[in-house]
């Protein structure tokens, strides 16, 4: 079943793509800023019913899909502008989203400020997630830093920018290869005892480091990249999370927009857009990887859903301990994404979809060499 507004979302998102056309499309991700495009007047009119089916991340109850807020301030261009992103965040809440994800790294710092302003009217009614784990020289990240004093400074800064006195879910953004994870988890445990944090999360940790952290302070959620294009968590992380009772929060659940059907052969990104440096979006990788989009298109026809909705529905169907956080800076894209909670698969369909998906070779690593080096890191032993 598709969301009532899915037709509008589909026409807004896929102006140049029809079934099968993904393999020949050309686009330029530039020009008019999203901030210059008027938002639909009825974008907050109808809550998505499926968002009432709550899921749990440790002690936290959340909507089955959250909102990643990063693209409101960083990495993907053009940026939407503050007013528009605040509007999208508030519309997400009106539609039933209760999990909102940010980090001090996004901007840096400016995304937390934006999110803090946006959520003020309903702060007590949501789960707010943010992240620590880097050192800065002014507004420039200069590497991993999860020393206890740095964590405390980061949390105090995040609380100030977010206009709140507690963070519901505090993630270590990446494992620091110089700091024992026992020191990190112990510091977060103390912050929980002080009432500044409610639950501990980790992003892209090494699996032994995850186990060690969980032994000091139970980990509520692991945030790893997971999508139909990137199924790395199925090679160990998901099993460990389930063994320990940890929820999985897929970041980039739409493969940074790739599985929406919005990109095609000839797509060019604006200077500075992070996606331009991703090997899976290079010109020599795009033709092969677009077969995944074609698969989503075919299933979308049968499900009366968009590729984005099929992509998100597939993730949700992998288990009730999975809570994707797709990002959006556009009201119609938000509506489209949330419609994914209304799309379902039978057990037989999941088997068939999996077989068709695994028959498609994915070309290229999921990230740049620099970003890949930060994933799966194991922390040093405690001396």
C-alpha cells in the first residue's frame, strides 16, 4: 500500500526517470537551491499510520523510521537553508516521527543549532540523538578524539546548541584508536548517572570493541550504513547486535539518495558534495549499480510504491530491531520516505527479492579510503 501522497512525491522526485530509464538518465545536482522552492501547503496534513508501530532501541521507544538531519547543514549540496530544514523537521514530527538524529560533526556544530531550534516546541515528546568523537581546530575536524575530558566538553556543547538539558541517545561517532573503549563507555555511564544522557550508542564500531563497551555500559543502538546497496551489517554486526539485544539504526538507508531513482548516468554533483567522491557513484560504476534501482523500480510497480519506499520497506522487514533514519531536505521527499512504512513484503517475497538483489554485483567500495579507514576500528586494550 502506498502513502496517500505518494503520487505527488513520485512526480516531484523522479521528473526524468521512468521504469527502465535509470540506465540512461542524465542530471546535474545543482542550480536552484531547495530553499527557493516553495513547500507544499498541505505537507503536514496526514500522519503516516505505520509510524505508530513503535520499535525499541534499548530503553528508548521510537517510531519505526527516524529522520537524519545531517543534510540540512552539511555534505550534500545545495543546502536547503535554515528555515526550510526547520520546516521539514517539524513536519516529520507532525507526521509521527519521534527519532531525530544529528551530530556535532555536521557543520560542524551548525546542524545541532538548527535541530535544537526546530525541536523546541516538542522536545519532551521525541528521542534526540547526537554524537561525539572528534577534535576540532575552530570549525575544522582534525581527527578522532574520545578522551573522557573531550567527551564531556562535547556533550556540554551539544546540550547548549540543542537547547536541552539531556540527550536521549549519545553515540560515539567513530571509535578512537587511541582510547580504550572502557574509558569511553565509563564516561557515558557517568553522564547517564548525571542525567545528561539517557542511552549509549556507537557508530561503525569494531565488533570486539562493541562487546567490550556493552560490558561497561549497555549499548542501546549501533548506527551502521545499511541499505539494499550496502549490506555490510549482515556480515557480523547485525548478529552481534541481536546477541546483545542492541538495536540497529541504518544510516544512509537510501544509499545517500542512490536508491531513490534520482541519479543516473551522467549525474554530476556540485563542488564539495560528498557524494561526488563515492566510488559507487563514479561514472564507471554507475551503470552496473543502477541495476539495483531497476530492481526497485520493478518491485515498485507491483507494490504501487516508489523505489525509495521499496528500499526502506525492505530494511524495515529485516527485523523489528531496525530503525532507518533517511534524511530529507524536501517536504515531498519526506512524505515519500515515510510512506515506506506502509509497504509490506510477504515471507516469500522477501526470499525472492533477496535472490534478485544478491544476483546484482555491486561495483566499488561504499566510501572513500579516508572514511573507510574509520569504520570497524578496534579500540586499544585497557592497561
